[in-house]
């Protein structure tokens, strides 16, 4: 019996499985302890798996702790207040919706041009005020905060443009820059800025009252300008445009709140309502994309082959009828290996992202300029004289006419300087530490911010009247505004000053690798908008409301 049991008992799992299913030793195998062997084998396997999992988790945890200790070590070398005091002070300002710029101004006055703040135990914020350091930082820090990517991904879905990593978005940005710059070509016969006149006519036909809130008017104008630039003339005939604008604004207002959650709060009714709004927004976006495709008939395979492309850059963007054409053609080059559903999803996400970003920045600048027209009546007269000096009431207006309106362009740039789209310009480096020429090392993952109000209103750079509205500062003898804006093919940046210090301190659209791809498009487009507005309409003030009257 012992010999038979010794022969029957398998000492490997494979042997147990083979002998347990049949054979001469099968009847004696359970009596010889085969089941106990399997139970012991399962217990040992489970313990081994748990140990492997524990060791892997410990390894990941140790790496996180080492990275955190390294962050603390490098962060402590930067000038700034004690960690606990800094975190409490900044958190209190943010909770009270206080003046973050004023708080940073006090810290810069005490600690110098570079100040570090501990937003939390694992998050370091570095504020930079010096123009030369800012220039170097914006060149080296090519990524954006992951929170920005989550905001757009949550609202738009799959994206190819609004993501944190610069390497993943670089080729698409280059394609978009080339397209937008070519659309600003002075000699182009079909300039996309001709749509602005149609936008004004549409607004005039939809207004049923004699005054309009300045903020609402600015938002409506920005929505129509960006929409028409993306989808073409078909956007003006779209019956769902008003509902689309309302959905966009509702999604934009709540995007930061829900993106701040590390885990999507599915249990919250407000989050579920927000996701439903995003789904409706995507449905309407797909509808207008299909409508634009059907109208222009430029997205068939035959027509797409006619658009010359090389390494992801649209070489003949002027031949495309809308910005959507350029985006789709560039997208097909990179995502052709994927299915049509994913291709349509990414196009839709990119379009929604461009709409959200473009409307917020453009509406802010348009509203600021309209407010200046009310506050400074002489400014309106000067702008009108500048406009009629270039083109009279009977003639049309082209983009090269706008380039000759020096005072108008200076007004747009001065408005952008005094009231940028946001108080902080944000960057980060996700993988590599930043070593600046000032012998400072900023650890990877730190949030880098530039307080735009402090930089763009620095009296040491802009003079004693830095906080005052003075477009004439852009009309100095060493500034050739029109020539610089006209020579747009070689660079994405706009160099407005002969003095490098002022150029590095003018950052309403950012600078460096992640500068806004549509900065020239926005400046010239809004300039033409104001030119059309003052050429055919009069802006007056009535009970603190700006209204448009013939």
C-alpha cells in the first residue's frame, strides 16, 4: 500500500491533473492525500501571488516616496515661505476667491523674481516674474498641467490637440499653425475674415431690442467668428446654432469643477447631468461637421488626395474652404490606421476643444475693447479716423487694410496686455527637471506659473504708466507693428518690440513651444471685427450697457 501510494501521489500539479482524471492509480489517488496536495498547492500559489503583489506595490510605493523626497529636497532650495504657511495662505486665498495675483505680488516683493509655494504635500508651484527667466522657462517647459488635459478630455472626449505632453501634440500644432498663418495671407482672395461682415449682419437680424449686454455681445460674436472659421459659411444657416452656443457655455462653466476630481464622481447627480450635456454637445458637433462636409464636398477620398500633405503639415491650406478641412486632412494622415468611429470621435473632440478655447479667449478680448470704447470716448473717435483713413465707407475691407490700421492694432494689443485671458500662464515639465541659467533647478512635475498682471504691468519695463490704457506705447518709432504682423510665415510668435525685454513681457497668448497657435489669427481677426463695427455702427452707453445702434 505505501508503495502504491508513493507511486500514486503526484508531486507536481501537472501530475495531479493527469492522474486525477483516470488511469490505474486514479482510485487510490484521493486516499493517498491527492486532494490535500491540491489544497496545499493552491494555498502556496495564492501566498506566492500575494507576496509578488506586495513586493510590486512596495516597489511602486518606494519609488513614489523617493520621488516625493526628491521633490521636497529640490523644492526647499528655491526661495519661498515655509511650506505650512505657504499652503495655508494660498489655500485661504483660493477658497475665498481672493486676489491670487496680489498674494503672489507680496511674495515676489519679499523673496525675489522666483518664488516657490507648496500647494499640497505632493504639488509644488513655482511663480516666475523676471522676463529673462520667463523666456527661458517657456522654451524649456513644453508640457501643460495634466489638469488642463483632463478638463478638455472630460468635456470633449478623445483629443489630439489639447493634451499635456508636447511630444504627442507637436505635429498637430505645426499643421494648425501653418494653416492659420496661411489663412492670414495678405494676398489671399478668399480670406476667412470676410465672414465677420456676415456675422455682424446675423447679429443685427437677431437682435430684437435696442441695447445688448456687452458681455453677451462679446460672447455671441466670439462664438460666431470661431464657428464660421471652423465650419465655413454653412455655420450661418445652421438652425441649432443658438442651442449649441448655450450648451458650450454650460459645459465650459462646470468643466473645471468636475475635472478636479481624481475619480469621476458618478454618484453625484450634477456630474451625471454634466455628462449628459457633454453628450448632447458632441451630437450637435457631429451634426454641424456632417453639414459642413455635405455643403463643401471636400472630404471625399478623392478630394483629400488633392490636398498636398507632407509630414503632417497641410501644404495647400488656402485651397480648403474652412479650418475643418485642414484639421481633417491632417488627422487622416496620422489616424488613417484606425477605424472610422474613432476617427470621427477625435475630430469631434478637437473641434469642441477649439470652440471652447477660442470662444473664451476671444470673447474676453472683444469685451475688454468694447469696455474701453465706452470708458474713453476719444478712443472711439481716434479709431474711426484710423479706419476711414484706410478705407472709406463705400469701399470694402481686406486684411491688408487692417494691417495698415496702426492705432487699431495697437488698441487690440494694449487691451490684451492689460486684461489677459487668465491671471496665470501655466506650464510644467512632466519628465525632466528644468535647470535655468540662474542656477536654479525646478523638479519635474512642478507647476510653473507666470503672473501675467505683474509681468505685463511692471513699471520697470513698461514705464510709470504701465497700469494705464495707452495704445500709443505700441506706436513708438522702433516698433513696426504692421510689418511685423504681415510677416507671419516664419514664426508663430508676434514680435512687437525692438526691445527684447518688452517682447518677453508681452504674453497674453503665451510664448515658447506651447504658445497659442491662433494668436495672429485672433489679433487680426478681432481687429477686423472692431473695424467693421466702428465703420458701420456706433457704440454708445445706456445705463451701464453697451448697445449697438445704426
